């Protein structure tokens, strides 16, 4: 047997023997047993028996291949991946139930827009037997007296089948969240499930679960181990550990203002005294940072409980919420004749939001990525004079580090939007930050 004819476990992985090779081997053994003149034509009885056996043998080879690759995280699937995850102490997570919610505005003031931002928290009406369930909107929506009804997609805060509420289930704005984030006045917003919520009973896909398993640290008391636990907290979009070894922290306001010629840089450090480091956490839109801002648990307390279990002895973190930077765009779109202008603009905004939402803390928005997202949209011929915009964060989205209110910056054509280590980009489809002019080719 030559190296090209090796099957099973090889240095290149598991090689499955094909049906044609199995049939050829069976016919060779049949001739050795019954003689070279045995009838192996397609119509003979012996040939039909050998062909049927070859199919079963090939299925056995495929099962052996699946069993072999099921022992590695990078190639395992389904139940095999679940078993490997249990060995690492990380089980497959359930998904969050999703569905539409119909919002209705009542007792509204005339000539006023009521904006419900992305992440608006709604809760079900509790009963003695069923506790209240929390849901968050995935998009922003604006209600007025002329447009008093709108439908928005929402997802359950907690994972699992409990979030699969039925059609017509009544919800309401979370009172604590609305008090800290909205100013409705005398207006009342009612909400009801537009159809059955689905997906809570499903597990996360293999690709997502595999990525989590591959990122599990194999050691303790490391920056990676601590960060992995923080990222697994419900409501955390992203996080970063800054200054884990006691170096200079560039995100502090005092950085760059120290007068080196006037006083000593620091006093002598006492033996056994702890040093400190920072953990910057970016919450998901609408998620409360402090306890009492919503019925949801505050991220500060949730992350702090995790850090207490995983921090090294005598080393204490300072938990800081990331500053959210609202990103906008201005460009001229050249589209093909016959395409709906509003549909093309909506598809581009959705693509841009997906691109920006994938960015992590401190990662700037690249001009080329936005151009690529726009040009790959169906019907778009060209994108001209695209400029990125940086808007000052809204109240409640800046926590420390010198955020500026009331002002915006428009960059030059081709210029990237750089972010500080404690900033994270955010783009909303339902916003006036996007100025897109359409020209038909």
C-alpha cells in the first residue's frame, strides 16, 4: 500500500475510504475466493450483495471519521462538542427568546416626539404564580400623536424557554428604567406581544459555543482568565483590563498633566501594600450600570461579584463603565435605476450598524470598512465623499474621562474615527446622524 492509499488515522487527519475503493477491494477478495472467472457484472447476484455491503461499510467509515474529529474542540459538533465543554466546565448556553412587541402611545402631548432608544426595558405583568420577565428592545422607535403605534423587535434578558411568552402577553415599561432614562410626562406607553416569542428553547450554535470553548483560559490568576469571566456576565458587550501590572494608566485625567520638575513622581511603596488596576466594561444598550436603575441587576455589582472570585490576592480593581461614542456618516450614494432609494438606504444603515456593533473597546471605525459595507449592498454603484461623524454621547452614556456634551465632529474624506481605550462605538439606524444623498446612475 502506497502513501496515497492510506486510510483511517494519518498524519494529515482521518482519511475516509471511498465507496469506489471499498467495492474494488471487495471484488478483489471475491476473485481470490471464487476464482478469476466469478461473475461480478452489474446484474449478478454476488455483485448486488457486494454493492449493498459496500454502502454499509462506507457509513461505518464515516462514523469512525465523526468519532475521530469529535475528540477535538476545533472540529467537534453537536453532542461531542457538549461533552468537551463539560470537561472544561463551560456548558452550552441557551438562546434568548425574540419576538415583536406592539407599542401604543396614549395621552401624548401634541407636537412632541417620544423616542424609545435601543435597549428599552419592558417587563411582563407579574402574577402570584409567574414572576415578571424582562425584555429589551433591539431597535430605537419614535412615537407621536400622528404615529401612535409601532412595532419593535425585543429579546428576553434571561436566556431559556421561560422567555417564550405567548401572543397578546401584556408588557409595560420598566418603571425604574423609565424614571432614569425617559421623560414621558403624562404620556403612557402600552406594549403587547405581537406574536409568540421563539428561540429560548434552543442552544447557541456550534460556531459560537466552539469560539467560547477555544477562548477558555487554561490557567488561573491571569488577565485572560479574569476577562473571560467578565465577558460571560449577562449584559456585558465588551470589557478590557487596563494596567494589570501597575503601569501608567493613560485613561486617567491626570495623565499628561504631571509636573515632573516640581515634585516626586511617587512615594515609596510599602512592603505588602496592594496595587490597583482598572477594568473598563461596555454595557449593552440600555443595560443599567448601578443597582436601582432598572429591575435588571446593575452591571457594576454583577461584575464586581465575579472579580472578587477571580482577582489575585491583595489586588483590587476599579470598575469603570466605558464611554459610548455615537457614530454617524454622510455620503452620496450612486444607485442603479429601478431600485427603491429608501430600501437601499435602509440596507446600508443596517450593514453599517452590524459592522460597528462588531467593534470592541478602543477599536476605531475604519473608513474603508464603512465604504465596503455600503458598496456591497445590492443596487449601489458607487459611494462618494463618505465622511465619518463623531457625536457627543447622550446623557447617561458617558461615565468618566472627560466626555464632552453638546457638539459633533465631522472627519475628512478617507479619515478613520479613532477611539480611546475606554470608548466603544455605537451606531443607531433610527437616527439623524446619517445623512445619505442618493443619485440615480
